[in-house]
């Protein structure tokens, strides 16, 4: 691989920083746009964070309850009144746009008197203790560090949303680094950096308060380190690093268990240490490192799930039994296609509690492009080993969601838990697969890839704005309302004032423009000479 000059590397880092900032600002816009508790289980996540912040511990699944502050906050948020963009209008239900917001100074504040449920309470169960407490402990620390542990509920919720924005933004350079490692191309790496902005559901979920953002970050970390391994990085510190990141993910949510095949595949497919002269010792050395990575992951976080199995008889005990009353039964001849289609829909755009749906055309096009990119990355020589290793994570997550839903269907006749956000732990892997596919499509030529970077940045910026505009109308603009009416409603519900909201939008717009301009400048910096980028490590030699 041709060694680039330091100025080109500096231009790469500067461009990546601005693209990362643009994604972070986009997610921030989602954080301030979405009404309170209009993301799945958001009131439960806030409740569990507040409980830890006030010393309430981590009760067994099914034994945690809503605190008085949460109960009042849910009422003040007008949950579950129907949003105007709901996929099916229900005139008999309370409409969000018809509810008068509680004035800011009258909204309930968190305090020692209302932060914990009273003994023997009959309040709703908070099922989040079916998960490990890593993200919730981080959230509690964040509330204390920012002085919002005793703030109004909507202010504390916004702080937790912004925490998730920070965690999510850290995945952007990891996606770029993974792509660069597997292709050897800086331009391919920059091309994938803004891709999250193409998917409205990503901004909606990762700009909300939930444990998914830490899952996405740890999934990104495992993906990047696995890419290093499969391209020849067999250092012990890399194996320990994979184990540490995997362990933190397992202390967040069971979804990171689906990263284990990626770790195993990375070590099996990696070129062996050069000091080992025969295939047997090379395989043994790789196997040993992979075992150490998994062992560290178990010690850090995997023990939680083993303990559940031993104590509760289930890997993830049920925190709140599901009520199937009134749910539509799905015929046997439609169940598989329905499960796959609904999961894809929820991946690309099912806002709020899955009731505001992105038009199906976008879902079909997006799904087709992702599958096509994956097939290209896996089929063509140049980065096949790396593509296979990282693809196992999103593929496993998607299959896990569908198979779990089919298992429930076989017992109940209904499909549940078809959450596309569960696949977000593989976002970095999906971005890398797209980057590899484009790298192949453009003939591995850096000049062509550099030309594609500003195009990708501009398309993603336009999609980012379009998604926010769509969500704004779906959340705040009722029948017959003007844009001004919707804006005033947003301001009335928001913990921020109108001037602050306007300033946020200006900064977001400026960040998007700056990112596109930086991408255009990268094109000029990178195309002064044409270079052919090649994969690193043994992939370059083997053509795998």
C-alpha cells in the first residue's frame, strides 16, 4: 500500500472529524425533537437510572416498579396520546396535538421524596432490570455529574439523550477505521462515515434515552478490533481489548452475545503469526488468542448471563409478562415474510413506539441496497475474509430477532419483539460492508472513491434534513395545522426555549454544510495523484 504524505493524513483526520460532528449534531436534533417518552421504553430507562442515582439498587426482574416521579412525568408527557403521524388514525383516542402541555415551571422535579417507589407499591413494573446495569450506572453518574439528578424530569431525560448521542458519535470514527483497515482506502473510510444519517430510525433511537447506544458503541468496538485481527493483528493486547469491549457490551444487553461469532471467525480467518512455521502452530496460536478474548469477555460481563441461567433458569428472565390480548394472529403462510418485513421496517423507520412508519418504498430500497452491498463484499476477492467476519454480527442480530419472534408465534400465534433497533449493534459492520462494496464497484481506485465522498456526504445531509422534517410533522403538526402551529407546539413541549431550539437547528444546519464542504475539499486533496488502495496484512497477499 502506497505511503501517503502527512498532509493527506491530516486532511483525512480533519474531514473525518467534521463528518463525525455532523452525525453527532444530527442525533442531537433528534434528541431535542422527539417528545418525552416517545421512544420505546424510554420512561423505564429514565426510571431505572433515577433509581440507581438515589441508591435504589438493581432489583430482580419483575420486582422493580415505577417511582412516583416517573408516574407523574408520564402523565405530564401525555403518553400514550396518539401522535398526528400515526400509521392509522384513531379518532376515539386522545390526540397528542389536542393536549395542553404542562408549563415548564410546573413540571415535576426529581427528589429524594419521589425518586424511589414506596414499599408495597402497585405502580407498573419497570422491566429494565432484566438487563445488566452498565448503561444505567453510567446514566446515574451522568445525572450527578451534570447536576441534573434533582432537575425536572424532562431536563434529566434530555441529558440522558445527549449521553447517548455522545456514545453513538464515537461509533463514526470506528466505522471509518474498520473500513480503512479492510480496504486500505481513506476515501472508502470517509464515504461510510455519514451513512447513519440515511436511516431516520438510527437518529430517533440513538438520540433517545436507552441502553441501545452503549450496545452500538461496544458492537462497533468489537467490529473494529475483529477487523484488525482478521487482517493480521494477533497481538495479545488486541485479544484482551476485544474481550474488554465484548464484556462491557455483555454487561449492557444480551445482544452483544451475537458478536461472539465475529470474534471466533476473525481469529480463524486471520493469517497466523510469522514466527509459527507450520499451519498447526499457526492455528493453535490464533485459537489461543481467540480463547483469551472470549475468556476476558466472560469475566467482565458474560458471567451475568451464566448467573441468570443458574439462578433463574433462563438466560434473560422475563421482567414483565407480555399481554397478547387484542393482538392480531398471523397466518402460518405469512408469518416468515411478515416477521422479516416488520423487522426491516423497524430498522429504517418506525418512530415512537413503532406507530409512525416510514413509507415502505424507502424500506424496500434500503433493504435491497444493504443486501446487495453485503453480497458484493462477500463475493469479490480483496476483503472477503474481513467482510465475512464482520457480517456475522448484523446477520446474527437480524436472524436472532426474527427467530425469537417466530418462536413466540409458535406458542401464541402473534408476532412480537420485531425491533429493528436490535440490529443496530451491527451498524459499524453494515457500514464497512457498504464501504467494501463501493470500493469494489469503483475498481479500488482512490481517485474515483475520493470523488464519491462529497456525493455521499451531500446525499446523507439531504436525507438527514428530510428525515427530521418528516418526523417534525409526524410528531407536532396536526390536521389543518400550519408549520408555525407545529413549531409553537414543539416549543411548548420542549424543555428548551424557542430561542435555544432555533439555535440548535442553526448549528445542526451549519454542521451539515461544513461536513459537505470538508468532503469536497477531501476530494481535491486526495486526487492530486491517483493511487490504487490494497487490503492490508495477509489479505493483500492472498487476495482473499
